[in-house]
């Protein structure tokens, strides 16, 4: 379980395909604190550490993860938002994040607004995920509050700290991102759909 509060950025060092899997090696300042079998969220994707070598560690994505996320487009040099799993007893500064990406979204607008940034994302509403104004959304692992909500789109406002310390500063129109919708909202939506 995660909170959506990004600890640090990692840099992709190697991408290796093996059958239906992708092995990704990340350079990170937290690598020496990790353990084999530990879960780490990478742009919101919960992946298991399978190898550690100095400041580098490797994770593996399987077919199901590759199908639902943008991980297949990652390349050497890309920056990745990193968050280690929450410790029992820690403050829950963001919201409940599982690290299970629901679908990919696309950035359709970026506006700088005198000291902050306003991003709008679109997603396929056929998958029945929803957002609500003032509700929670996770974009590339970052816990955010929805500003505006439409049937297949939403907007978020980004403060300077988040802009500087996550990969939001690399987003442009057309950037694909990983979306995890609010877990409580998903349960409520499913309950109403089954009535």
C-alpha cells in the first residue's frame, strides 16, 4: 500500500525484454535501502525488486502490467516517480493508493498559472472509471485532488514543489500517464453498476 507522496525520482538505466516480461533497471538514491522482494511504486506501478547492485536495482513487469500501463514505452534516461511502500503507523499524507494502475490517460492541456500548473487528462470512459470534483486521483503515482471532472477527463493543479520533485515537469500535450482511480470510488461505482 502507498500514499501517492513521491519520495524521489529514479532514472531508467536498462530495459530488457524477456519473453512477455520487461526487466527494468533503475538508478536511485534509495537503492541501498531496498531489499529483494520489496514493493516499490514506479510512476504508480507497484513492482517487486528482483536484484540490487549498488545504486541500481531491477524490477520485472509481466504481461498484465504491461497491458494496463505505459511501462512498455519507458526508455533509458527516463525519470520515474518512486515511492516505497507505506510503513504501518506512518501518517497517510496522500490517499490510499494500491499501486495497481487502472488505465492509461493522456495529457491534453498544460497551463502555467502564475506560480502553479493546471493539467488536464483524458481517459477511456468505457472502462467505467470515474473522478469527482475534490476527489482523489493518482497520476504516475502522485496523489492529487481533482479540480474539474468530466465524463472522460479531469484536471489537477500542481504546486511548485510537486512540479520540481516529480516527473510532472516533463509532461506535455500527448504524454501518456498511468492512472489509478480512488479505490473507494471504484467500489461505489461497481455497487451502483450492479443494481
